[in-house]
């Protein structure tokens, strides 16, 4: 058999509009693995003996478009990256995907051809941990909604989980260990959860807007329930009380406020009546005058103390200057005949005749004029006179301070006496009116407490009325949401029609595959809860053999893609089936079933309705010559024991353990 060319084929010319969900592999290269594979637009066949790397290649294709698996065989370590040439919608893209499992790995994407006058797009996107990721880019280019769904179906408003490109690939890539045992991984909990979400999104059962409206409706309902509970509590609290009516409460509050103002005014009048007691007013005036005089004296004493401190500092400064002048006068008398006869630096003799008489014979410079002894004595006399004058001023300030201190003591005694006299004069007045003062103080405190309580009740009733108004608004909002939800739920008729089309198409494919008689009329039904196929009343897990499950899986997967194209449902136009003949059984009509399966795939791929919209890749072991002859032009990759997928320097390198004959 001839080896396939490594030159990527040119995209076929489309006579009809490009399908928006088109996902077509043009070429896949294993960088570092020495392998480059080109694909056809419709049906492709990958053939090879067991343990040659077919399943590994399918897993690497999935890694190119989704997440990188961690349990790849050891020889994949030779692969540094996966390079892909892919059609996404109506444009071709070149993708460089590093072979790393880290979520922050960067995938390089560049547009293959751009429109005239527009620069080609080139981006680097992380696999995850970002708002805009490689997954969201693929979904956007395939016109598939990138949305998040609740992790728990019982909690629609809880934590959200994104539906990624990897989840959509679950409907596109079926490996050999799944083809005869599972329906898109339905036996694995996490994959089964995402499988059901993808089904609901693709077939129209789940709409993000409808989910948002339902969440809003539940939130409004909880608010209404809370308002109803609060209303019951308030009604029980205010039942049989005089505060149940807001108008009555406002009247009581106004009356209590007016009475409180009257009591305060009476207390003010009572306080002003003290001035009418004989001698009280005069005593108050004398006391205020004495306190004012005492404050003035305290201010003057403070200023005098500051002046005395400054004068003492001046005396100390002048005395210090006088002492320095005395030392200068004494030094001039003792050092007047002192002279140098040798150099103080080098020790050589110094002769006075070495310089002019008006110059210093030591430094040869003009001597500075020195003050005379008479000038120093005159300056010392002046400073002594200033010290005397300062001491006289200091004594005057000290005497004034002493007089003020005496006056302050006298005023303190006078103020104490005047205060005692005023207390005695007002004590009789207070004693005579003690009962009245106590009554007014008690009544004021009581009225203030009543007003505070009435205001709290009024605030409670006003909040109750506001909540009643809010309840009307919430009930109107609730009715509007129910109407909008009802209008959107009418579109579920379309979702039901989509599933009926899927059931009909799957039945047609099973008839063409001529599956064994199950003892009753052949029927197909999609379970509306699990979204799993049921054939002649039997669930997938109840089917009798692996071969029958394989045929059902082929028909089911193929029906999904053709119905999605017919009805423009969001599903990537790529289907990879791994291990068809290995999982179909080897007894009885196995050859006929295998041939029927490949003929069905060829027929669908050649159909004008699906050309350019659906790419099929069938992966299998060595097939019969009759089937090989029919598919010879569609072989994209042929692997042998001598030429395995990963071309390494060690020809005995083992391949993946999962690519084994069942």
C-alpha cells in the first residue's frame, strides 16, 4: 500500500455556505516524533497493527484540540509539541500546542490566510486560568456557546463550571476502550455530568438565558417568602397593642412631644426663678467679678514669670562675657614679650630680620590688629554696668510677682466665701421646690423614653408598609419572570423535535448496519432523563454483546453529527471512531457488519449535505482486502511494527498499553 503524502490537501471548494461548526483536520505533525499526517475532507482511515500507536495518535489529536492527558506511553516523551493545520468554521488556522499538562501553557495560533487588506491574526492563549483561553477561542471560532453550568443540578444558583472544548470533544472522539462499553463516557461520573450538559445545550433543552431567568425567579420567591414571614412576626408582635395603627401612633407621638416641650419650658422657668431670691443676684455678680479678677491676675503672673526667666538668662550671659574679658586682659599682660626663636614645625632657627618690620617674621603675613588693654577694660565696665541694671529690673519684676501672688491668695479666699454664701441663699429655694423639681425631672425622663419607644414602633410600622409596597413590586416581577420563562419554554418543542429527529436517524443507521434481531420490532428511543439510547426497549448497558454495543455506538454517534448538521445544532463537525473491527466480534456475520459500518461511514461522508461539514476518521487494525480496496484512497496513516507512530532512535520502544487487541 502506498504511503500517504505529507503535503496538506487544499480545502475543497464549497458550492454551499461553509457550515459554522466545521472542524476539519488538514494536517497534524508530531514535533520531535518524526510524524506528519495529512487528512482528507470527508472520510479518513488510520490502519495499523496492534501496539503501533494508533490510539496514542487519537489521544494526541484530542490533546491538540483540548487538554493534554497525563498517562501517555513513554515514547511520547520524544514529542515536544503537536502542530496542527485546522479548519475552524470558514478559516484555516495553524496551531502549535506544547506537550505539557500545565494549565498555564501557552498555545500559539495563527491565521493561515487572511483577507486582502487585513493583517493575519496571531495570538498566544493559555490552556486555562484566564478569562479568554484556548478553549474559548476554539468554541468562538466554531460558533459554539462558551457558557458555564451549575456543578450541582440541585443548586442552579451555586458554583458554576465551564463547558469547555474538551467536553464537546466527548461527542467527537470515541476511543477503542469506549466504543463497545460506554456512550460518550457515561460510566464515568464527571464525564457523564458534562455529557448531559452538552446534550442539553446542543439540542436546546438548556438555554443560558432561561437558566438565568429561573435563578432570578427563585431569588424573588425567596424574598417573598422572607417578607411573608416578617409580616407574620410583626402582626403577632403588634396584635392587641395600641400601636397597631400608624396614624394613632403618630398622634400619640405628637402629644408626647408637645408635653415634653412644656415640661422643659417649666424647668427653665423654675431655674430662672432662683434669681428672684433676695441677695442671690448680687452674690452671683460678686462671685463672677472675683473669678474674672482672679483669672486676670493669673494671666499677669504667668507673663511676669516668663520675664523673670528671660532676665535670669540675660544675667548669666553677661556674667560669662565679663569672665572671658578678664581672661583676655590677663593673657595680654603675661604674653606680651613671648616670641619664637625656632620654627614650631621643623625646628630651624627663625631670625626676625628675615622679613620687613611690618610683617610677621614667622608666617610672613600682615599681623591682625589686636585690641588694646584699654578697650578691653572699657568693654568690661560696660558689661558690669549692664549686669547691675538687669539685676535691678529683675528685682522689680520679682516684687511685682510677689504682690500678685498675695492678691491671688486673697481672691481665692474671697471666691470660696462668695460660693458658700450663694449656696446657702439658693439652698432654701431648692428645698422649697424640691418636690416640683423632682416631679418635672421624672416626667421629662418618662416622656423622653415614651417618645423613643413610639418612634421605634413608628419606624417598624413604616418599614412594614415599605415592605408591603416592595412585595407588590416583587409579585409583579415574579409574574413577569414566569411569563418570560413560559415563553422561552415553548421553544422546548424544538428541542423535542431535535431528539425525535435523532431517534429517527439512528434507527435508519441501525437498519443499514443490519444489527441482530433482538426478538421484537427494532425501535430507538433517547431516554429523556439520561439522554442515553434505548434499542428495542433495552438500555445500552443491557445490550447482549460487545459487537452489538459497537454498532449501536457507531449509529448513535453518527446520527448525532448528521442531525446536528441538518438542524444547525452546535456540535463540532468531527467524528473519530477507534477500533471498529476490534470491537465488532469475530464470529458469524462479523465481516458483513464491519463492511456495513465502513460503507455507512463512506456514504455519509460522500453525501453532499455533509461534505465540508463533517470529517470522519476511522481507526482500525488490519482489515480484509475487500474493505481495504474500497478505502485505499482514504488512508491517511498506515502504521506497522517497523514504522510505528513515534519514530525514535530505539526501534524496540514499546507502544501504548491501551492499543491492544481485545
